[in-house]
C-alpha cells in the first residue's frame, strides 16, 4: 500500500507512479457540495477519468477498470481513526489533520487479497 501525500489547497495536481506508470492525480475541493473529487490524467496531462467523488473506505477505481489506461490497483480514502464520530464524510481539512489518508493499493497486493479471500 502506498500512502499519497495531500497538500493544503482546494485544487492541485499530484504526480504519482502507480503500478510502474506515471499519472497525474487532480484533486479538487467543491465547497458548494462539501466534497473532494479526484481525476486521473496520463503523464502528458490527458484526462483518463474526471471528477470521481471521494467517499470514505470505497474503492474509487472499481467502476473504471474496464476503461483503457486506468491504474490497475485501487485508490481509497481510508479512515485513520475509526473511533471518531462522523467517519462517513470527508471534510476540507481531513487529509491534512489526519482523519483520513489517501492510499493506493497496487494491483499485485489486490490480487493477493483476492486470492486469500477465495
């Protein structure tokens, strides 16, 4: 599992190598909706997926794996402290204050988990 760094900004690009491929992740805070979204671009900046709503503990790429060039692993916003109230919503500062962590689970780790659960 790879923990991805987040910055204190409403809109930013992060370059990340996921399963040996370079991608640009576009994070955006929508103050009207009160939620984060993420988009995936290739290394040249071409859109692959746009504006996936980030939900806690949910595999964000799950519905997109049939599409070309989508990272083969899973991107998730993981609850860091499950004992705190309201772990069903992610606030503007929750990646910075440590309530949530953005992680990528590489394809090889996902396959190992699937094999264990069969």
